C-alpha cells in the first residue's frame, strides 16, 4: 500500500516538474508576463498523497485537473494508478471527465476512450466496455488493442461465435496471440451442441475445428466423446489412441476415456497392447501414460503397472524414498507399487495437479484455457516430485 502511494507521489511530482518545464519554455518563448505556479488544489493533492490521505488527495486532484488542460497526461497517469489499485470508480470518473471536454485533442480522446473501456472491464461492466471497444476496433491507434480486448471479453462471456468473428479480423490485420484459439472456440461450440443433445451439429463444429487446426487433440477428444454417446466405441478407441503421441501431456484426459471405450466395445483385454504400442513411441509418451494411470488408478493391466514402475524409478524424490525404505538392491513388489501409486494419487487429490507454463497458475482440475493468463493449451501436469514438494511445503491447517 505504501509503495503505491510513493508511486503516486512520484507520478504527481513528475507531472509538476513537467508542468514547470513546459510553462517555463512557453514563458520564455512568448515572453509572457508573470509566471504562474501549479494550482493550489494540485499542491494540496500532492500534500495529501505524501501524508497518505488518499481520499482527500483524489478529490483535490480531480478539482485541480478539471480546470487545467496542461494536466491531461497527469490525469491519465492518475486514472491508470486508480485502476491498478482497484479504485475503478475513481478511474472511471477521471476518464469520463476527460472525454466530456469539448476541446480535448482527438488523440487524447481516443486514449481516454480506451482507458475507460479498460476501467469498465475491470469493473465487470462488460456491455459498456463492449460498446466502446467496438467503436475503437473500427480503426485508429487502439484498433488491435481493442480487438484483443474484445476477444477476451467474448471468451469470458462464452460467446464463441463473436469470439471467432473478432479473432478472424485480428488474423487479417496482424498476428493473433493464440493461433489455436479459433479451433478451441469450435470445440467449445461442439461441446455445447453435445450437451444440448445434438451430436450432428457437434460433429459439424468439430469438422470446422479440424480445418482450422490440423492434428488438433482437443477435437479428437470431443469426437471420441460424441462417438461414445452414439454407441460407436470402436471409433472412440481409434481416435483416442492417436492423442497421446501428439500431446503426451493429455494422457490424463485420454486414459479414462480409452478404458471406458474399450469396455463399451468389449475389448478390455486390448488395453495392454494399445498402451505398450503407444509407449514404444518415446519415453515422453510412456511416462505420461504411466503417470495418468497412477493418477486415475488404472493399474490393473500389467503393461500399465510396468510403465508405472519404470516411471517412478526415474522420479528423483520417489526413487529416493523407495530406496530408503527397501533393502538395497530390491525393487518394489507389484503390491508395494500399487500402494505407492495410491499414496501419490491421494496426495495429488489434495494438491494442485496442473500448472500453467506461461504464468505459473496452478489448479487441481484441467483447463484448456488458463484461468489466470487466458493462454490456451498452457496447463501442464505436475510431476510426482513437484507434487511431493508442494505437499511438503504446504502449511498444516
Ligand atoms: Zn496462465
């Protein structure tokens, strides 16, 4: 809190120095008459800030900046500061106050409009934000920023059709931040259609998702879900068997569905062969499947148990614990391995299991889009060693 006010005082102090510099330059250029200092309100505001009386400071600043055209930049700095501090009402007042001026330079008006749109978003007034952003998105300096904000807004409102339209516009004029976003939007629409009992429509959306993004694992997962709904388990098995090779980190999403599909098809005994085949594709895939098996408790098949044995032996924290408990040179028995896996599973249920590679957000459930930074496909499963560290570092409740 103190740091924010020091920051505020620095902004205000900088603004006053700037104000003096401009004034002095103008005075010498125009050989004007008597010099004028900053307004009394302005100095009072600064004084309140230094003395940590934020409310009185705000009122003084609003009075001061309302009458002085030179202080537009200060208003922007203060507005941004209020928004950062979560004082959105004050930020809105500052920016509305700016826009209300007839004499405001058009570039400043655009800047104030974008700032106000950000205030509205922060305040959760999405319809007002949408209106301003749609205006700004037609052209000008803030076009790309406004389009990106609109995408975020429609994602938040789960208005996927509008998100698709804006994302396409963004793709036409510049590089979008998340190239796979449109394919995800179609998958969202497909999941909606599936939930509404319209598998044909869901499949239409999924076809479009695949046109947007080739080898798109989420589309394969939803297609498998639709196939299971329609009692076509063989199709589901075929679709699911391809996913771990493309995206090993999705093994946790694939394995329970695969078990379900094989059961529905009466082909349970094929699980071991499918998993062994997938495991041959590389250690990443084998480890991901082993870990998914541990976390979902799918260790009945000997092939999965063997994958889990190899995987846990390579996990430093787990291998060390096992080594300390067993006589030297012995490997854990099948039963000990199952109990170890069950302990890890219980631990995982108590801790965050996924972490965003972009922002570090962690969660116990899986999300296609990070709730923290809104990146797509950035949540990765934490390893058992990470989990052990998390539980060890957690404070007892
Ligand atoms: Zn994130």
